[in-house]
RNA sequence: GGCGACGUGGCCAAGUGGUUAAGGCAGGGGUCUGCAAAACCCCCAUCGGCGGUUCGAAUCCGCCCGUCGCCUCCA
């Protein structure tokens, strides 16, 4: 398939070198609720992975948890509980919500705190090769910085030069750094902070080094695809490239760099620091997993996507439309609908830099064809299974949400009662049952084969 | 200040040089239905503005207007 590569700035043919695609996706820092913006990123990379697998490629997917970080420490301090307890809580939430969104679990979820030896080893190697240096010790521990000037191609991912970075007014020169852009590989411990022993005294890893160390350890020196949100391009991914390539001496660290656009909240981006967010949980509860996925996949993964209640509600209704087409009863034995042309169009769309929007449009076209054919007494079973297969590539379940509702037997009883009333032409009473159930969130539909129901 | 993205119907959103500008939602009119719902049929845009290149541009170039992101933790 064709994929846009941030590193080259072009769309290129994506292939895996050894028949198995090695894919690393930057994970979350588990210090508070995950929001719809996170859902966007992980739904997109999940869809990419599903598509690659659908096309017969094996994928090994690693996604980290940054379970040591300033905000995590601050949160734990505020709550008066250990840091790992906070991390554990939000990791569990994240896993629950991503599972609800039908996001396939990664094969390995490394955590920074469990990779300390690998991180230290890598930092030592960088110092030996002259790419890193410790600062003057204070209170028995030092920071370690990466020397950005040592490698000539620093800035190749984000397409910036060191000069242009330095001309930006935002960088504060830090005491002990040779160059203000040098970034931290190891942070010397401050009193009361969680820390690990190291050759530079007690401390903890900087943000960027963990991903390099984990990627190296779990996937090897060179990988096929590294993904994350657009905001990670600089400095995070730029720094990962610098330190990994300096350490291994092999380039490129990752052949493809894929970044998703941001979820906008009205005029601003949705982010934890701005506090303007819809949590993953809330979005799933209100619009359903398929609704959330259709909202996200309905636009291009590289463009900014703007959240609105209206758009989310539209996506929920749209998901229902697909569900009806894929679950409706067969029309009969007439001329069967051929799903093949739709499958071809779907694949062509996905091949083109993951054009999920066009792929979804194909699903809607197929849905219309199925509905039309069913009304005409034609066989639609095969077309429905094609549709189910393609929807599955987008991670859509297209299942009714109400199958195990506790009230189901009572609803069935009321439907039976209403049927008798209708047969006796007692329409006023029959309609009272229907409107009464509607107010409780149960929608009745009278079809040729009887009355069915669903929760709204 | 530096780098970048975007502006398509009421809303969301594909399309990036050439038949009638995808698809979804909403709206209007029909069919079906006891009435609804669902489904089906029909209707609903010349692509921010100006100028240029071209036989031909939403699609390429220039300028302008507007919106947003990154450069600092962030999917």
C-alpha cells in the first residue's frame, strides 16, 4: 500500500523487509483519563494494522507506557499514593476503553520502569561514543544530556535546522548544557522522587530514551514503521532518531514515520493540559464504539478533525445504517448480489494512503445495494458477509448493543401483547406500548417477519 | 520570529488537471405502513477572494483574507 512517510515527505510504497512488519506506536503517559484524541490515534494505527494483516502481512506491534514522568509524580504526590498505583489505574482504564473500541491489543506493552537496565546500557553506549555527556553532579547525582551537534542530520524528521530551533524564542539555555538544544537522557533524582541507581547516581530516564531502548530491545535495530500523533514529530521522534541511530550506527532507525493529525475541540486542540476534553469512556457510552470509529475514520488520518456533538451523533446514526444492512434478513433466492466490485473499491481506497473515508463510502454504497436487492427479493447473504469482512478491517463490529439487555423478556412480552392489540385493531392501545417503550429507549420496528426492537 | 496544515452544499467530509464534484447527517417531496420506524426512489454545492498558467483547474503558480497546529509536557 501507499503510505505517507513524514521522514521523506512523500507517499511511498510500504513493504516490510522480512515479511513481518515491525511497528512501534508511541503509547500514553498514564496520569489521567484518556480522551477522544487518544482514541483517534489508536483507532487509526489499529486500522492500519488491521489492513496490513488483511492483506496478508504479519505485523508485530509494540506500544509503550510511559509510567515515569513529572506529571505522574505530581499526581501521585497530590493523591498521596505511590506513582505505580496511579499508573496502574490509568493503564487499566486505557486497556478497558481501547478494548471497547475494538482496538487490537499490541503484542508487547513495555513500561519505562521495567526497562531501566536497557535504558542505562544505551546511555552508557552513547557516552562512550561521544554522543552524550553527564552534567556536573549535584547532591551526588548527575543529568546526562544528548549532544545534538555531534550528528549532522539532527532535524531531518521535522525538517528544521539547529539554527532555526535556536532562533525560536522558547528555549531557555540550561546551565550545564553545551548546547541549549541538548536534551535529557537521564534525570538526576530530586529528593522524594522515585529513582533508580545508575552510573551517574540515582535518577530516572528522560522521556525520549525509553522509546528508543524499548524499540531496540523488543523489535531490533531497525524497524519498519513508527507511529504517533503529529505533536510527537518534534522533539520526541526527532530525538529518538538521533539517539537510536547514534547508538546502533544504523540508519534509518525506522523506515516509515507515520503521524496522525490532531483532534480539534472547537477552535483549539483537545488536550489534557487545556482541560477541554471528552474522555474515551464518555464518547463510547454516548455514541457507541462503531460511532466513534466512524467519526474518526470518516476523515483523512493526516488532517485535523474537529469534534462536534452533531458530527458524533451523525456518526452514530451512520453506524446504525450499516448495521441494519448487514443484519437484515435475506431477500430470497433471486439473482444474488455480487460484493466483489465493492471489495475491490474498498481495497483500492485503503491502498491509497489509508483512505478510510473513501472506504467507508464504499460500505455505504454496498449497504444501499443490499437493501435495494433485499426489497427486490434477491439473495444478499454473500454480499452481507463481504460487507462484514470489509467493516471488520475498519474494526467495526456492527452488532446490536442490546442483545443481553436484562429487560429483554419483558420487551418481548409487550411486543406479543401489542401484536394481539393490533390484530384486534386496538391501535390506540398498541401505540401506547410503542411510545411508552420509546420513552424508555426501546424502538420497535414492524417488519414483514414480525416486530423487532433495539435500544436507541 | 521560524516551520507546517487547512478553508468543498445547512453540518461533517472525500476528491488534487479532463465524463453528471464520493459518502454520511440534517432538510423537502414520494413509495411502503392502520399510523410510525426501518428501507427504497427523487430533490438539495461549481469548490474562501483576486489574478495567472493551460485547449481545459476545486485540483498547478502568485498575492490577499480567514482558521488551526508545532517550535515547551502532550496521541
